[in-house]
C-alpha cells in the first residue's frame, strides 16, 4: 500500500510542479492532492498517516513550514510541501482545520493501560501543552482520537530524534520508557472527545 501511495504522489508531482496554473489554483484544488494519502473522507490510507481533518491550524502550518524547510522530513510530504508557495501554507492549514475530525472508532484503552498512560502524562506534563482532553490548541496538535500507529511512530521517532523538528518533545520522550509510549499511543487513540468539544463551541 505504501509503495502505491508513493507512486500516486510521484504521478501528481509533475502536475503540481510543472504547471504555472497550479500556483493559481484555489486552496480547495490544492487540498485534493492531500487526499491521496490523508483520505477523501478524512480517514488516511495508511495507519501511520495522521488525521488532518479538524487538526489545529497553527500546528499544521508549522508542520508544512518544517516539511518545506527540511526541518521535518518525510518521503511523501517533503516533495509535496516543496510544490507549495509560502502563502499557501496557512490557508491550506485553515482549510483542513475547518473539516470534521473523523471518528476512527478505535477502542478505549483497558484500565491497566490507561493507568500506565496517565502516570506517564503526569510525569511528563503532557497536558501543559496538549490540554486536559488532548485537543491541543493553536500551534499544539490534537492527539485525542489520532491514528494509533501514527501516534506510536511519532513518539518513537521523537525519542530516537529521527523526527527532529521539536527538540523539546524529543527530550520528553527520552524521559518516557518505550512501554509508557506504547500505553500513551493506545490511550490517546481511544479518546473520544467530540461531544466535549461540541459543548465548548468547537
């Protein structure tokens, strides 16, 4: 599946890079390129690909900026980001932030796993940035209900410093054991907070 996605993106890139019309396309048209991996209904094609529908705009802007600059690297996202102008980044982030976060129907973590995750959360201080319900805000990512495999990979990549665009997160993940990271991924993936967010006017 991943090889097919890489091939699909490779076919789209010449259209993005090779025509001046692409630069003038509305954001909605540019967003269609993103559906190849992130899904036409907001559910990504691969479990290691993040949900971006409903993600916080400031956070997505920073990630697009980092993909464009090379501070964050990904074999699929880096070439896509290179086709965008700097002026595209915030409108594209805002476009996706206004879409409805999909319910991936991931199961809640069992009590023992949740307890281990909550201990790690308390130790590291995750809610200081990601907030009580892990909805994030502004330039901080929503983690609640995110893809389990993506969460696990991202935290592991921060721990190994393979993902290098947030040294503070790398330090925190290095203070967190692999077992605790696995518990965090399962706990966060199973959080259902849409009803809470609706009550807060989100």
